[in-house]
């Protein structure tokens, strides 16, 4: 079985599910370009717990963990099944790596999981699990979590980090007059491009210390939870897999919707062109 790639995507606003945008079109194109996964394990910014949890229900519910949006969003369901057996295997892998973990059989899929997957894998035929983050823990600890999950890729599992390359929600909420094509302010673009360069060049020490080394880190991530899934993805990548930016766009010029792939090679006429780090980022719109 071919090794699955590992991905980090910025899921943006819940409106991604229903409103046309470059990011929405990108995710709809991305799904068919992936090797067919046997399961998907999502590390979402919206599943934040003190002890690492793995969803373990047979039929996880669709959680509408947002408010103030159009009614059509609350009518959407993503009826993917779970995989209690795989959840137990993941707990065993994490414990073998020295990480505490427990099953969460009653926990459903939050919008950081089901909204992008409804675009990437709309038939909901693949089992989906979530592994929680802990925003009180360091980037290095989330990298270690990714390392412990890395072997899942060799048995066909897609390890998917879902967060945000930038995420100042307070400013975003007050920018209703801006549209998707708004030019990002310098402080957003500077942080976003710093991240892209650090991922491509595997400057992981810089990324681990992003709060001190990245320009405008506090403005772009007042809280850490949307950036931490990136570190799980980095940990799930192998040393010879350079991160490639496969999408870049903005919502209201403030939320970066960048996406990164590691180990993604898809030949053929609809290929995502993967370049080396020295050649610069590849972008699929």
C-alpha cells in the first residue's frame, strides 16, 4: 500500500461549506487528487482537551459548534462512520510513545473536521476519527504527537491537520466590509509568508519558537489552537518530505487559508505540481 500524504489545511469560516471561494474550490479539487484513504484522522483546532482524546463512536454526530450563521449550515450533516477499532489502535500507539490518551466514544465531528471533509470527500464513505490537541502544550509536544501518528500513513490513513495559518477572529469579525479578495495587511502577509518559508525550508526550530521569531505572531495568533495542528502535521511528515504550499488565499484579507502537503505526488493531467523547497511553493487554486 502506498504511503498517504499528510496535510495541513486552514478551514476558515464555517461559510466555507456553502459559499463560493477559492479555498472551497481548492478543497473540492483536492479530494479526487488524493490516493483513496482507508481512514481519515483529523487534528482540529476545535477539539482541545487536557488529555489527548480519540473519537471512538461507530457513528459520530455532526457537531455545529458555531453560532450566528445561516440556517442552511445547521441543516448540513456529514454522515461518515467512525472506527472504534482504529481508535483503540491509536491509543495503543500513543501510549507506546509515552503519551497519555483515552477514547471518547460519545464525541462527534466538529466543523474543523466535517466541513473540509464534506468538500474533499463528499460521499462520506471513509471512516473519520479525530485526535484532540491541547492548547496548553507546546508546539514540540504536538510535533511529538504527529510523530506517534506517522505510521498510520503507511496503512492508508490520511493524517489531516485542520486549523488556520493566521487566525485573529476578533479582527475578522469586525471586517465585514472586506471580501475574499481584499489585500491582506502587512502584518498578516508577513506572518503568513514567514510560515510558508519556514515550512518549505524545514526550519522547525524557528517554527517551534514562532511566538518569539515570527513577525506579528501575537497579532495573527492571539491564542495558539489554530496553529498547533500544523505541528502535528510536521511531526507526521518524514525528514525527506519537504512541505509544499498547495493553496494560498485569504478570507477578508485577515484569515489566511493556506494549505500544505507533505509526500503528495499525484501524476497525470490534473496533477498538483510538487516542487522542491528551493524552487519555491507550489500553489493550486
